[in-house]
C-alpha cells in the first residue's frame, strides 16, 4: 500500500483482519522497511492496533498506518503469501 494522508474504514478493516488472522504465525523479528525493524512484531502490531482502528482518517497518524501495512507486507513475504491492497 502506498502512503496516503487518510485511509478508508474498509482498508483498515481488511488490514486488521489480515494481521489478526496471521498473528500466531508472525516471525520473531522482521525488517519493516529499509530504515526500521521490529524485534517483536506481535507486540509492535498490538501496540499500534487501537491507533490504526480509531485514527485511520486523521493525517497525523497516517504514517503509523503505513508502518502496519509495511509490516503486513514484510510478514506476508516471509510466509510466502501475496496480499492485496
């Protein structure tokens, strides 16, 4: 998913559903992008989940939502799955 100033409720629901359904298969650590990583992706996601679901239409929080999308993409790649935006 490309960065957007605001995300729709449908986009967020789809993102959260994917992350929630794969949480038991998250790796121990991931490289989220070229500049960031998580030593505990499950904790990182759970820490951001409430913000993502409640502030998706607020530009102030859009970078956090993009981070969760990047986490999803990194996890999907490790699991060998394809995701749709």
